[in-house]
C-alpha cells in the first residue's frame, strides 16, 4: 500500500518546529509494510491544506495529515478537507459529551469553552479516530471511490498514540493479505574511504543489490550503506537483507567496521577486550575527543587506562618523551612525531596499545606544506607501530571529529592485521 503524508502548521514552514511527525509516521508505516511515497508540508491556510491534500488524493488516493485539529481559529484541517470532499460539517454529540466529561474531570466549573465545541464538529460521513492521549479526536474520511484521508493531531505524543491505537489497525484491516508484507532496512558502516571511491569498489551493486536499493549515506564518521527490502513477508525480507548485506560487506572489504548503529569506539574496545589489551591515548589537535569517544562507551574502564592531551610541544616532549630534535626536524604535525607520541604514551602509562593524533585543525596555522586538515595518526601495539595520514577536509569541528575516527580505525585495522 502507498500513502502520502501532509503535515500542517505555519510553525513547520517557519522552522520553529521540526517536523518529527512525518519521520515517525514513515517509520511506523514502513514497519507495517505501508510505503510513504511522498511528503508535503503546508501552512495553516485552508486553501493550502485543500490543494496539498487534493493533489495527493488525485495521485495516490491515500493521505495522512497531522496538525490543525486543535480548538483554535488556526486549526482548519477538518473543514478544508470536508469542503474538498463536498461534505458539510455536523456536531457529534458523542464527542461533545466526551469533551464535557474531560473538562468536568479537570474541575472546570461552567459550560465547555466555545472553542472546544469546534472539536466536536465532524465532516458528514466521517469516522472518528479516538484520541486517548488528548482532546482533539482524529478523523477518517473516505469517498465513494475508496480514496481516503486520515487526519491526526499535531502534538507528537497524541499522533503516535492514535497511529498505534486506531490508524494501523484500520489500515491493516483494509490491506487484508497484503498487510503480511513488511518494509525492512539494514545498514553497513564504513570509514576511511570517500563515498565516491566506495561506490567504485561496489561496482555493479553500488545502486542496487538483489533488487534492493542501496542508499549511500555519507557523514562525519564515514559512509553508511543502507538497503531496504519491500513487499516481502518478514522471513523472506530478513533472508534477502542477509544476502544483500553479505555481498556489500565483501565488496567494501576492510573499510567495513560494523553494522546497524555500531560505534567504531565500541568496536575498538571489543577488539582490545578480546585480546585482554589495554589502551592509552595521546592527543594534540583533538584535545581529548578520542578519549571522549572511548570513555563514552559503558564498561570502557577495563580497557582504557587514560591519556595525555599533548597540545604544546613541551608536553609532547616532557610527558610523552618525543625527542626535541625530532620535533625540530619534522615539526609537530609529522609521521615521526605521531609515532613517538604513540610509543611514548604506551610506555608511560604501561598500556598494550598506544594511539596518537597530531594535526592542523585550523582555521589558522596551515602552511603550503602542511595545509589545514593535515593530520597524522599513529598506533603502537606492543612495539609494532604504524602511522597513516588520513585525507581530511572540512571545518575545524569536522577535522577534529574525522581525526578521532581515523585514529580509531587505525587501531581497528592494526589489531585485525595482527591476527593474520
Ligand atoms: P496542532 O495540532 O496543529 O495545533 O499542533 C499542536 C502542536 O504540535 C504544535 O504547536 C507543534 O508543537 C506540534 N506539532 C505540530 N505538527 C508537528 C509535526 N509535524 N512535527 C512535530 N511537532 C508538531
Ligand atoms: Mg497548528
């Protein structure tokens, strides 16, 4: 089943409220095998609502709206969609009684405020979607050709409740056998390779694998690959996803560090824990980000010993034992200094693994030879060391975050290669 979503509210267009309803609805519908094929957002004007919903009805014939069901004058969803269907509005006595009871229960002394009577108005021929989490009822309206609009409240908690209690069961009943299909996604996480280079590696499965679309999602910490199975029963979808992920994993090779929501820091901690290794960090341009990433993971204390924020050359020299002549000859941002920092922190803290970062995060401080974004990361595993210069672009924040990720990835790879 295909549906469109129209979210309604001036606050959404102005950007004061982030449209979480559309994303939440799409996820919940997908889990039930219902695909959102288009989304629109409009303001509170009746003609905007009518035109967006009218177009969606023409195209798809199945529309879910959120917002504009409240009691005030800017809540025009019901009336404008009723007009679209050529229906009048009528007062629903059951809803009105429910509203009166709700207000009385809260200790309201007099007659229901006039504005709240508006909430008891329904389009002719509409069906009520009960709201157990607030006062505005939802509305289901359907024409004689089977085209329908489900109107849900804007308040996210009420929208979620009504979706679970009323809308999904109703759509499931309509879909009959087709409801047995699901929409499921799976994610593979990569780092250390540009999105375009990753696509080259994937070759003929870069855009789709076994009939499933491959979404390439670049971020600060690498590129995620997400595949989605549609129109299959749950078991078949899981099997297709397993097979698709396995093919992607094989092509992406050593750049894959995990799946789902795996954090590279947790992957590194697990790899150390498996080997009963401890780790120590030495950070210059990241100023503690790497230590922060590692210690953000619960249970990191059995692996992480500590670290040194070696921002100045004096600290690199005195706390990490980087020889002054190496600093003088190569500069602080260099392969020999990164290696000396990793070895130095490992020795001074007595760890199995030492990892270091030194770089130019900018915006100032870059030179022709070492432009902003020049970063060296090094690892020393029980005396076997290596360093790499990850290719990093971006502003200061991105450079620092990518440098921390690059250092974690170097540790991951060094430990994996040690096993060979
Ligand atoms: P309404 O039903 O239009 O009166 O909306 C009530 C409140 O729900 C608004 O003030 C917003 O804070 C919130 N809201 C409305 N639409 C959305 C949406 N699409 N996503 C998240 N919050 C929303
Ligand atoms: Mg509103």
